[in-house]
């Protein structure tokens, strides 16, 4: 038989229970008032520690993969480990932007100087390195270097908050961490695709334009950028894409500049991968206006500048995808859209230009595994 | 995660015959690049080119 008086006492029905229950409630309140932040910090830091451990694994794995790739495929002159470690520690100081006048040229100069430096020093790793291998190693260095930087920054923010016993300091990190981890996981997952030279989701633009360029005469118009001129329905098409099948995005802005100085252009059509919003279908195709190109912003600026100066309308076709899909092996859904996008490009040309006019079509994105 | 399935991405190459226009799906092998001449068509002995390279996720 249950004795209900015991329950009554336990749940403060009696006089003695009142004092006991008061203590049970008041003590935690006092503890939370004085030590609440430290307790929250303790709980949150458990999750962040796990994430940092994962980031550390991504960092060390990417470095190991890079060193193994160089040792196995490039027959280096001597042990490349020390040199590669030096590359990974290289940092870029962005120009001061208090006076924004001329900032684009400054940023472009800084970024290109870094690229040139890395390219020249990667070349020195091995005497028999092809251009394709060079672009792959450069990309792998970028990935390993980015993962190292992410780990460093997250660890720094966490340790600072812990050292100062400052809970609010850890809040922005806690909020940003899922997004940071999504990017880091995507970068980690992209390594096999870059190593084997497979096409990426981001390569849909070069894939579409590359097929249009097949069996046509090609020339290198700007650094790592190919151009082919074809005729379509009494219109002149200038097809531009990064020079494949190496892992590069080329310099479409410089290419456009060169084309515009020699020919009157009536329209620009850009084909690129675009980040999909949550809830949007992956591999869905959308058309729009404006320059569809990612990156640090200097290329987009240059293309927009050329378009404004020459009064050229800029149209774009994008294939929506997630961060992971964009930098890992192309999914079947994205690959299946290539023919559809190509027919939309031809449709767009007919809709927006007249016979005798000239159009520049740019396949934007990394051209790994996609020749022309 | 006890109940989450392990995901593996398998890479495939799709070859298209220029003569009979039939498609053939095979495992990706290193060195495969898009639009490259691949092998002889198993149906008509024509030349196949690589039409697509993509990954499919396998859950186990």
C-alpha cells in the first residue's frame, strides 16, 4: 500500500518540508546568480571543443593529403614537407580601405601577387610538373591553408573566452560555428575530387561553354583563360572559359576587357553555379540580370565596369547548389542540367540580340576535369 | 550517431557513342576528363566520348 503522507512531506506539504524545499530551490538560484556564466561556458565549451577537434583533424588530414600527393605524383627534388608547411603559414594582408578610392586595384594586386608567388614556389618543388598538376597542387594548398586558418581562428576565439571566463565572448562563435563547420566539411570533402581531377558542381559553367567550344579553334586570351569564336544564327559568339582540365577559374575579366577593346559587344551572358537558399531544390536553373561570378569581388567589379562603360547588358544563368555540392564532385542532378542550360543560353541569345550582333558567353567556375 | 548511415560518394563516368548515341555508365577511373575520347561502343563499335562525370551517394 502506498503511504500518501510520505509524498505530501516530500512535496512540502508539511512544515519540515517547507524549509527543505526552500533550500532546494534557493541554493541553485544562488549558484546560478553567481556562477551562471561559468556554467553556461562549461556546457557550450563542450560542443565547441568537439568542433575544434574536428577542425584540427581536417587541418592535419588536408596537410597530409597534400604532402602525400606531391610525394607520390610529382617526384619532388627533396622532401617537400618543410616547404609545404611554409606555404600553409603564408598570410595575406588586405589593403587599407579607409579611403576606398582605388581599393579594387589594390586588392587585385595583392591577391594576384600571392597567386604568382605560390605558383612559382610550387613549380620549384619538382622539375617535371605539368601545368595541370601545378593547378591541382595550388588548389590543394589553398584548401589546406584555409582549413589551417579556420582552425586557428576558432581555437583562438574559444581560448580567449575561456581565459577571460567571458561567456558573452563565446556567443558569436557558438552562433557561427554550424556555418563554419559546413564550409570546413565541404572543403575537407573536396580534396579527393581535386586530387583526381574530377569536375565539381562549380564546373557547370565551364562544362556548358566547354561543350560549345568543342572542335572549334581556340586561343589563350588571358592567363589560364580560353576563347573560341563561333557563329550562331547570324550572330558572332565569343565563348570564354578557364583553360581546362586543370583546377583553375582563369581570368574572365581580363578576357572580356581584351574582347571589348577589339570588337563591339552587344550582350554578355554568364553561366555560373550559385548558392541555393534553404528549401530551394538543388540543381534548379534560374535566369537573371547582372554579373554571375563569385570570388573576392575584383573580377565582378571589372566585368561590371566594362559593361557600364560600353553599355552592354549582362544576363546570367545560374545552377543552384549547396556549398558542399559546389566544391565536391559534381552530382548527377547538376550534370543532367548541362544540356538544359546550353539550350537556355541559345534561347537567351535569340531573345536578346539581333542578327549581326556579337555576344560574349562566359562559363564561370573551376574547370577541374573540364577541357574545351 | 548510432542510427546515422555511413555515406560514400561513388564516381561514375557516362560515355556516349557518337554513332548510335547510346550511353554507357561505368566507374570513374583516374585520368577521365569530360569530352575525351574514351573507348569503343559495345553496341555498334563506334567511338565513345565522355559525356558526364558525376558522383552518387551510397548510404549503408
